[in-house]
């Protein structure tokens, strides 16, 4: 029960942070600076008014980074745990763990691409703002923030999915080091069966010998006339 609670809490935290990152990313796409927003200077270069895209892009990158780090820390503990290593030796549990690791590694690839796009987009938005002159009159290419937001959504989905899959594998197949689903068999001690043995005579005779009638004890069967 405690394991399920931890999985739920980590999944909710990662999902909320990731969802906020996606929301900020799409918002940055809608508020990015366009060519029509640029003021071309007579001496060369461009300026534009401060827009929210810069802060939205940085916020999206920051939230995505925090979400990925949180999930990676807890998922990394599961991969390195004793139960996680034992589950790799089981058939179905090992396949689930392999799938979880593949999903986790893929999430880092999508995270890196999304994070870089957000940061580069924020840097472009910063040029020409706050009275700074942008000699190149550059703007963010349309759709770039939307791509970054979509990759952020894929990142959170993969990382949360990998975490829940790994933890469900550990919780299903191992509980306190005992496999669940396998009936517990207590070894029973069976007393060895030996054929009955005759009594061993260690050089001593029985008195009286079995099957004989001792003399002088009233058992004399001779008749005296």
C-alpha cells in the first residue's frame, strides 16, 4: 500500500509539472514575436516590445526540467534496487523492466530536444527587447514552441509511464523479497522409512532361551511310577 501511494504521488507531481510545461509552451507559441511586431531602425537592426513569450518559454523549460529530475530520481532508485535486479531475472518481469528502461531513455532524448528549443527560443525572444537592438531581426520560427511543447508532453508521458511500469513490476513480483503469485511451499520433514529389523544378539544369550522350558521349575513332564 505504501508503494502504491508513493507511485501515485510521484506520478501526480510529475504529471502536473509536465502539464504546466506543455501549457506554457503552447502559450509561448501563441504569444511569440512575429515579423509584424518588429520595428526596423533606420540605422539597421530591429527592436520589438517586450512580450510574454520569453518568460513562458523559460518557465516551460524549467518546469519540464524539474519534472524530469523528480521522476528520474525515483525511477533510478527502482532500477538500482535489489527487487529491480531480481525482477530482471524473471521472464515477464524482466521484459517489463526492459521496456521501462527503454521508455526512460527515450524520455531523456525528447526532453533534451524540447529543453533546447525552449531555451533557444527564449534567447531569440530576448533579442530586440528591453531596448536592445537585434542586428539580425530574428524571430522564432513558427511552430517551434509548439514542437517543444509536444515533445514535453511526450517526455512526461514516457517518464511517468516508465516509472509506474517499473514500480508495478517490483510490487507485483516481489514483496519483502518473496515472490508473489508463487505458492509458498514449506518443506516437510519426512521420517525415513526402514524395514523392520530383527533384534541383534551381541554375544548374550536370552535366559531362558526362547522356546525352551527350564528344568526344575515344575515343568518336568516325565512321569514317575
